[in-house]
C-alpha cells in the first residue's frame, strides 16, 4: 500500500474507501456555510486537505456517479490532476448541470480521489510515424458503435 503524507484541516475524517475494492476515496466538502449552485453554475469547493504525493504519482479528482446520475452534479476539468509537487489545498471544481438549484452541505461527499502512478515522456523527434490500419481516423473511425 502506498503511503501518502496528508494534513487534514477539515472537520471531517480522512478520505476513505467506501468498499474493499473501491478505486476512489470520497472527498468531502469543508464549508463554513452551505453552497447553492444554480443551473450551469460552478464553484470551487474546499476539502481542507493538503497532501504530499511521492514522485511518479498523481491524484485524480473525479465525479461521484451517484451525484451525477441523481442530481446532475459533476466535476469540471475531470479528471482534475493533483501533481506530486502541489502543496496547496485540494479543491473540487463542481458544476450543476441540472435544471434545479443544488445545495452542497458541509461534510457532503462531492467527488472521489484516485491516486495513480504515471510515466514521464522523453520525446523522440521523427519525420514520420509507423503506419497502422486505423491511420489518421479520429472519433468514430473504428467502425464500432
């Protein structure tokens, strides 16, 4: 298991996995007062969490499927990336895609956090790329529905 330093300045417990095989940890809103989002309105929701990821890892802030399906609430810039050298507060960019106002309460689970290993790239300049059956075909060009 990966060990990650975390400072919790919120009034809530540390993020936890909901089930034994969950990939994401629930992030909770750390609010002094509820935040109401009108349709198509967005807000930065603080979590009160600060972390120190090891080199070679990132944390991805992702929407919660239940909030998205039931209330039309999702995360912009999804997945949002938290880099290993970031030391500021983890905040969630939440947007209301529904047709009704939505109120976020203190302690509400607003997103999930997935910590993932990543690779760094060393670009190799080339004059051409290897041919493939797909070639330059973009979205919808694989022939599968």
